[in-house]
C-alpha cells in the first residue's frame, strides 16, 4: 500500500471511530434524558380526575359513628365490655385450660397471630383475621359462617380444633369463679347457673362481642389526606407522600381495587373469588362462601333463632334470603385494608407472605383460577416495579399510629356485688 492509500485508510478508520463515539454519546445523552424524565415523573404527585376525587372521598370519613348491635342487648354496655374483656383472656373457657381467644388474637400482633393458619388445639383451615372494626360488618369470618359478632364468638368455643368447649363447661367456669359469676349477674340480671347452659354460652358470646366491638382502629395518614381532598385543602394534601398519592391513583383508577375494598373500612363486606387456591390438603378443599352458607343457615344460634335480641327481626333478612349457588364455591369475604401492613400473612389461607407479594398476586393474576361466571372485574394489572412500590406505599398509610403492637387492656376492677359481700 502506498503512502497516499495508507493515509486514506487511516482517515476512514478515524472517521468510523468518530461516528461510533458520536453515536455512543448520543445514546448516553438519550439514556440520561430518559432517566431524568423518569426520575422527575417518579417524584411527581398525580392529578386526580373528578371521578377519582369522588372515589377518594367515599373512603371516609373515619372513624365511623358508634352504633349498637340490635341483635345483642348488651352491645355498648360498659359492664358487659368488662366481662367480655375478662373472658377474652381467660383460658379456662377451654376444658384443657390453656387455650383462650387471645391465643390466636394477640394484642401485640395486631389482634392476630402472624401465622399462615390459626392454631388452637390444632391447625384450622384459614388465616386468623384481625379484630379491628368488626362492628361495621354484616357477615363474619372468611366464609361468612356467622351472621352476628356474638355467633362468631361462640363458634370457636365449640370448635374442637380451637377451644373444644361446650355449654356445660362454660357454666362450670362461672360456678368456680365468684368474681366472674358476679359480673355475669350484673350484666344479665341472673346468675349463670340459674339459666340453661345454652343461654349461658350465648350470653358469654354476647359479652365477648361487646368487648370486641371496642377494638376500633384509629385515624391514619390517609384519613388526613382524604379529609384534605374533601375540603379542597391543597396545603394539607401536600403533606401526604407523593408515592402514596400515585399508589392511591392506581387504587381508585385503573386498578379497580376500590370496587371491592370500598367505603371507610375499605371492604364491601361481600365474597369474591380472587384466584387463590382453595385446597387445604391433598383431596380436601375449602369451599369458602359455599360452605359458609351451608353452615350459617342451620346454626342454632343464628339471627333466625330465639337468641336474636332484635324484636323486629329486620337484621335476619339477609340470612333469610340467602340462596346457595355454585358460584359461591371458592369465594371469600373481602377483608378490610385498615392496618393491612401489620397483619401479614395474607389471603384466606395465609399463602401470601408480604404486602408486596399480595400486590404482585393481582398484578400477575392467573385468570384461569377464577370462576367463568365469577369476577368479571378482575384482570391482571401488569404493574411496573415502580407502580408496585407506589401501591404498597399507599397501603402502608392505612395503618394507624400503633402499628402491630396494640395496648393490652388493663385489668378489670372487682365486681361491685362481689365486693359488697
């Protein structure tokens, strides 16, 4: 190659290098620009449409007014609440002597037990639900197996896997404890051993329900934001984290989460199939609402029984008109999302370990697990990692200041009648 040709080749190689460097530089600038735009977008607060704003406002106000349960004549009675508090922590309700309501509903674990499935004398089939805000519900338990809070308090006493008790044993607990019997007399006007044992266990359930009704969650960061939105207070709205606002927009927008997790308690109280497996063990499945309807309609303590204290019977109409249908198989009650960040694991069987995993379940929803005639609103959300983070950030703002560690109730003062003796 002569000198001229060599010089030309060198110039061409240098030109190619300059072109490659220019392209690399352009790509780098483009990437940095995209990152800058993405970073700016990630830090921005969303603009809520009028429809989204109305949905946000519908998630409050909180707390709700306290309303007595007409089916329970001692609902809201301070003496009944004291009796229920004592009973809740009393392991003598179980004949074996070491299982109580608090075994599964622990105040330092947000009134649950942090286990996948509850365990009394043996494992039960479902996750232990927290006891917050139960006064707002119409059906109780994952499958709605109880139609009153006091029936939901009786059922574990009689379940052989939980307390494995019976009405006669409950009477014997009062008979051996003058203080407890005294408080029962103050509440119900008669000594427990002067009534039929069936009545005593119902009254015990009603006292427990009177206590559990008091376990309300407090206001949260979301509630402050919601109220600011309702009064159009931009300064107060700005105090709510941007990530939580973006997550909230998914919740009330394209995620459609609000359709089931609706109202101030973030639950419509109804039953849905959300694509979670319902096999408990090989060859054994959990029918969910299907089983719940079968059980609550024949329970001798339901609201159609003589134990319902509502003389109008209006509160029994939902039970009276229940119709069992094949679609109920595998449906479970929508849980409240209040304090959801401190009540893991999730789903009816405790199969989802973390809040992020719960969001991932709906992001990657397997539609083949849903009933063909069931949940038409559920679709895979296909969220990005950032959107998952935002939705989790929003859900975390639904927890009140106490977190998982709730204050254990103080000891009850002595019963007045017993003290006078």
